[in-house]
C-alpha cells in the first residue's frame, strides 16, 4: 500500500500533532479521498519525518525519525532560461539532493525579471521543490533563492565550499576539479550560449575552478542537472 507523504513546516508541528493548512487538507480529503485513520508520512523539510495517521485537520504523529541528508552538499547556481526549463532544473536538482538553488541573471539570459517578478518565480520554484521532495522521498527541501546577479551568487558560498564553473571550452576535467577536500560545492552553469568572458573571469576571480564535461554539447538545463548528478556520484551517495 502506498503511504502518502506530506510536507508540513516545522512551525506547524507541536508535540505529536501536525496541523494541516487548507490546501493540504483539501488534497488529502477532497482529492485523494483519504478517511480519518489513513496512514500518511509527514516530513518537515529540515531532515525529520514521522509516520502518522490522518485526523480532523491534523495528522497524529508517531516517533520521529531522522532521514539522512545527501552526502554531498551541493549548491546549484543556474542561469535563467526560457519557458519551463527553470522548473525542470529545480525539480530534477531536488530529486538529486541539491541543498540550495541560486538562479541568476546571466548576460545572455533571454529571460529578464525585475525584483517583484523574481520573487514570484522563486515562490513558484519553492513549491516545485517541495513537491519534488515529497515525491522522491527526501525529508529536506532545498531553499530556492530569488534570482540575483552572478556576483551576488558567487559571494554567498560559505567558507570551505569549492566553487566550480562549467565551461565547455576551458578548464580541467570535471572529475579532477571536484576531487579533494571540500565542505560543499557551489556549481555554476550558464545559459544557452554560455557565460561571457567577463562572467567567466568573475567566477575565476571569486576562486572558482573552471571545469569541462568533455566534447558533449549540452543544453543549459541538461548541463545544470548533469553537474548535480555528477557531484552526487563522485562525492555523495549517488553510486
């Protein structure tokens, strides 16, 4: 029997009760037609999960279990793209265990967002990340930042992180660039047409290592997802 998973923020969990918001209650009771007493799993988006049973507007929780986070801490900075390509990157990166998503406005990005529209898109992407985490069994939900300039994104990398910038015509093999000790990774991928020379220089000046995936020519969204998968494969738990 399939047990439905549900993301409930930590602030809505108190003791052995998880309070459901109207949207979740409608989904469980109105769409899925689950009756009181149905088995569900609640996760808080911060690494904890509970088996529970559905009640009236709430879930009664059993013992908490800590779900292990992905072994590699990966922050993915990706250039804004057209259409639903950004949605795809957020969804697949969540499935692959990315811890934070940092969209940025590249010089060659076709999509241009002002601050208000950027915040709206970030809220949408956060919902996509929550849904992807629910479906793929993750108990933590990656944060999705509002789109920013590349310089701002580069400055957000914590101490001990290794920054990598994907570049098809320059740099060392990706496997070499990601080897060695690191607290985590900030991986930067460009738009269709790639990063400009000044953007690449800005990444290198910020301490990033240029890396190449070899002769394959990848779409921007494919490159972003591929980098996340390779980092989890070489440094994480995607073996």
